[in-house]
C-alpha cells in the first residue's frame, strides 16, 4: 500500500477479485489504519484459495478488525452517488453508497522490465523470463516454472 492508507477516506469499499491472501491482508491493513472497511467479493466465499486450516484465522482477524464482507458481488460502475454491483450468479443489481474511497484488489502485474532491457541490449545469448515476472502466479508455481526452464537448458 506504500504508506498511502492514511490518504483513503474513513469509509472504504474494497472491491475484490482475488481468492488468496491479497484481499484479507489489504482489508486488515486499512482497518488497522482506522478505516471502516467493507469488502465486496466476486465469489460466494472469500479466500477460497487459502488453506482450509488457515481460513478461519484469516476470517477471525478480519472480523476482529470490524471488516464487513459482501460476497457474490461484481463492481460494474462507480457513480457520484455510489457503487453499482451485479450478482455473480443471479444477475440481480445492487446499489451501495456512503463510501469515501474505493480500493481495488484485482491481482498482480508481471514485472519484466529488466528482462526487456537485457533482451534489447542483446549481450546475453540465452535469456529467459520465468515465474511471476512472466505472468502473475504464486510462489510455488513461479518456482516450478523457473525450475522447468533450468532443466531444459
């Protein structure tokens, strides 16, 4: 969050498209910085990719921080008078208002600037882009991708 949480308004709508720790971590961080946080999540359950023995602890921490979770809602529009959502499964629409700030938790962005620079310079004969630098993924997948590239050389 680069220390910018204090710039967010008091009441924050956190719009979630992630199923791992990203959303709970951002929600808890904002709540700990005295924000009233409401999470609007795309699926029926928040954190479906979090291990089943860990999700309870994550949910408890969010609850202890006062974070509210609204499942099954996808943001369709931000208007001056509020936020517009559609149900992920039923297609019903919903309007929510009263938020000072909107925070989007929409996933990772690959970082391949160094690869691009080295490729352009052309001084390295064999150059590979691996892991999360190539495409957003978790650590285990990134490590496996890098290992596979290493094994094919």
